[in-house]
């Protein structure tokens, strides 16, 4: 279980009680856990005790000059230091920065200016608390994403089916889902735009909606209905999702499919070139009112349907190079699982910037199937 991240901490060192109270209110409003001190030496001890992410420091203190306090703090603290003073001449500003301050604001200041300056500091270098929160969100997003994958292998007579998924460091919205039907199987392969928890939650919505259309006989009408159901969530998040949704009739080898902006499904025969299946339209959520036509593909014995994510495509300089590499990895593999792992290896984990997902549906040669 992921521990909740600590809130950001701040220490206000300011001798004027009115300004001190204003600073505390502004920082609490920004989500900081705030303590304060009215002089330099107590402020140094408070920073040592609290280990804050941010310190606001008055230049004119009753015991020590603020610049001296800043030097003392820099001996043990890497917190952001924002200096506040009524001395606005350039020499004091430069001296303050040379002594380790990260920002310098002249009094009187507006709360909005202070908030803006602080936000800019944390964008440049996230605090330990912010980094912990980000790590926690990525871990939760990974859990959501992993929960979308099929929980068991699928077994269709006469076919070898396998899928692999490897999340990136950023965690995106990739997932694949399959389930067996009396006629063969249903397969959904999707990539929601974005990273982190937002993309993972969109992917979860897409999976649930696509599963709800499984009993409909007309694949394209079912897909259109599902896309309308997904559109509201996509619109509110200003996002979109690429989708490849297919239905296999195992007896005939006929694959009926709809491709909404994915464009990375290939028909690989045992020998010869691989054919990339054309996309039937833009991603779901890109333009309202879009309709996606159903297409058909016949898998002959020995043929494979290979669907990959753009985490593999990104490795190559062109679509042609990508297609050739996927074709070779598929044709040289003895099983769908081996082919999936070989394609996964085309995008090494240490360099991949995006999720990598691969599904292979191979129709067994007649002698093997028999």
C-alpha cells in the first residue's frame, strides 16, 4: 500500500506580526504546513527542526541580518529561500542572491505576486514532498493500468494468442483486453493520450465501455455506441484515445475490426512482406460526430495479426523500418509469446519513453492445429 505523501512545509521568519500573519495565511492557502519565528536565531532553529521545503526570510530582523541568516541556513538546508525586504536597491538584491536566496521580493508585496513567485520556484525544482506525491501517483496509476490487463491466458482452438505490456517510467494510457466468445475472441487495444493517473483512469473507462458492447452483433454500430459513451469523459479531460477493436471468428479466420486512429496493426504472413492495416478514422474524442467503418481481414493458417503501441514505433526512424522489424520478429518466432517478447525487445526499457504493448494472434498451420 502506498503511504500518503507528506504536505509541503514552510517556515516564515519575519519580525512584523502583521506581515508574518499574512505570509502564514498565503502559504497555508497554497497547501503548506507553516510554522514561524519572529527573529533570525529562532528561525534558524525552526528550519533545522522542521526541514522545510520553503523559507520566507525578512532582511531586517531584530537579532541577525537576514543575509547572515541566509548564509547559516545554506550550511544545512536546501529549502527554497524567498527574501522579503523594504530595501529595494539593486545592491541588496544581488547580495541576497549571492548569499543563497532563490527569490527576492520587495515590500509591500501582493499575495498574488508571492504565490506566483513560489509556484515558479517549485516548477523549476520540485520539492521532496512534491516528488513523493508524484511517485505515489505514478505507483497508483501503474496499479490501475495493470488491473486493466487480462487476468488469464486465452485459449482458442487452432490459434496461439499472447500479449505483453511494459509501463514506462511516466505511465501512460496503454492497455489491451481480450475475452473468449463462442465464435472465437474479442480484442481491444487502446492508448489514452496523456500520462499518469489521468490517462490510466481514461483507459479504465474505455475498457469498461468496450466490454459492455461485446454482445452486439454489429461491430461498427457497437463501436459507435461505445465511442459516444466515452466522448463525455474525453471531452471533459480534453483528451482522446486511439482504439483497435476486433472480433475473431475462429472457424473461418475472419477478423472484423474497427481502427480509430491506432494504425499500428499488421497482418504478417509466414513469408513475404507484412501489411499494415489502414486506420479507419481519427482517435475517439478527436472530432465529434465521427463514424468509423468496419473492415475485414482473413487470417490463413500460419498468418498473424500483430498489434503494437507507438512505444515501439518511436524507436524507429520511419514507419517502413518499424514494419520490417515487427515482420522479422514475428516470422522468426516459434510462438505468439516468443513473437510478443521479441517485439517488446525492439524498444529497450532503459531508453523507452512510452508504454510498450504487444498482442499477437497467430492462426496455427494446419499440421500443428490438427
